[in-house]
């Protein structure tokens, strides 16, 4: 609904940021409570990926998607699970240089894995366990927008689906975030 204007790209980016902030703030007031009400339904991994990628209209080309199991059915709360995946992509975009690619891989191992790999600045090993704590931001010297809630909420979302989040990173070499979702 934004009219064509010289600042329309910037406005779209700001709207996307505000949407993410509002979603995260609405969930953050319940951060210490487990999610007890999930609207669980069947979706294919492709349906979830497409929904999340559509949340990044200006960054779609930056994200390489390798969905090895596009027709695999998963049972998730679409809104919450999509928000968790969106948070991972949003962080990857924030901490990766402009024009540099981000990989999103979906595969089946012992569980269903949604992997987000960036080639950005990386995270010091001592901060990896801290970054899922509310309001913690590991790279405070980098100018990014956010409140330090995205990974906290993402971890809570995947745990409410009986899954877990793993994080691997090397300073200066990027990071790998994986949502491990149990198979149905």
C-alpha cells in the first residue's frame, strides 16, 4: 500500500523492522512462561520456507535456499515457528556484509533441521551460551537494530515444539544456527 516514492525502499525496510519488533515484544512479555497454546497443524517444509522468505521482500536474492525435503510434512504452529525462523534470518542479514549470501538448508537427519548459515562476523565462543538470554547482544560495537530478544524467543519457540536450537560460530568466519524439530 506504500505509494511509489524515492524513499519507498527505506519505508519498506522500516515497516519490516517494526513488524519484527512488535512480534518480538508481544512474545517477550511471556518469555519466562512456556508456550502452552500452540495451534499445531500440518505444513510442508516448503510452505513454511516460502512464508518466511516472503517476509524479506528486499533481501530474497541474498538468501540461498536448499530445501532437500520440500514435501516433508511437519506439525508446527505456523505463526510461532515462522517467527523463530524469521528471527534467525534477520540476525544473519544484520551480521552479514551487504551482498554476501546467507544459506538456508532444510534436511532430514535424526530430526528435521532448519539451518541458517551466515558468513558474517561470527560470535566469540564465550558469548554463544549467552546470546539466547533476554536482552543480550554479543556484538554491541556493531550498529544494528534490535533488542536482544530474537534468539531468546526463537529458542523458546523451538523448545515448545519439543525441539532444540544449536549454535556454532567462529569469529570472523560466520555462524550456523539450527532448529532441530522432531519428526512426526
